[in-house]
């Protein structure tokens, strides 16, 4: 089996992490070798950068610096963890990747989707995911989920609703730009249905 690189995207509170766990469990029972990871993070250096990016105290962080930190984290993560796993013919499932930077920093921060893509192209080359699953929930609903559950709230969670609406708008632009790999799943459905719909899409490439 050739290695496959699958990423998950979505607004804050979309339920990506829950879906990823269920998808991993199902595919492993089917006999596939799965590696799950996340961004920013996944390895020590990238996790250290993550702590800087998401620290609620770093409110003065410049948008350009934020974009560059994400790209630096991604470069180390891809080359140290994802690339070797692909070469070992694993299925890699990553919670967020380049599309997050395009939506958050490129569109919502106003740096430009193409500009942020160029930064990341320098960081990881042309190594885009083979498939991206976007768990689609309205930003307002996603934020309600974030603040009603037990996960730690980070700096990006605390942005305004208007910012998160711009992020969502950015994702919709990306969906049109990369429609061959970017697939949308309705995240307002019960989680069992979201997992079922996600697996149906993943099975088309494995």
C-alpha cells in the first residue's frame, strides 16, 4: 500500500478531534497502519512553537510572525514525522495543516492566501495532502461548543466572532481553489453520521 496523507480542517469547535479518533479506530480494525498527528505540534520542536502561538498572553503577536511560526512548525513536523511515515506506507491523519494557515493568516489576518501559500511552499515544498476533510459547522455554533466543553481555551479561540467568520469565509475560498482534494462534511449532524460520511470519502482513496 502506498502511503496516504489525509488532513482534517474546520472552524474552532468543529469536532475534528473526535472524528479523527473514531476514523483511526475504524481503519485500524480494517488492518490499515495509521499515524495520527496534529498542527501546530506533533513533535517536540513543533510543540514548543505551538505553545508560543497559542499562549493567551501573546496578544501582541504580529500576523506575519504568526504565519512564519506556523510555517516553521510545519516544516519541522513534515520532514521529521510525516514524510518518513509516508515513506513507510502509513496512512497519516493530521489535525490541521496548510489550509489552516491559508484560512487564518491568509484570509482572516489579511495577509493574502497566495502570500501565505508561498511561505508554506518554502517550508514544505509542494507536499500537499492527498485529501482534506473539512468538518463544516457555523462559527457561532463552533465557539459555543468550545466554551461549553472542557478543553483548554487558547489565544485563537478568544478572537472575535467576526474573525472566526472570516476564517470560515477563507475556508470556503480554499474549498473552491482546491476542490479536487478538499471535501466538505456536515459537522452539525450527530457524530456517528459525521464519522460515517467521512469514512465514505476516505475509502475513495485507500
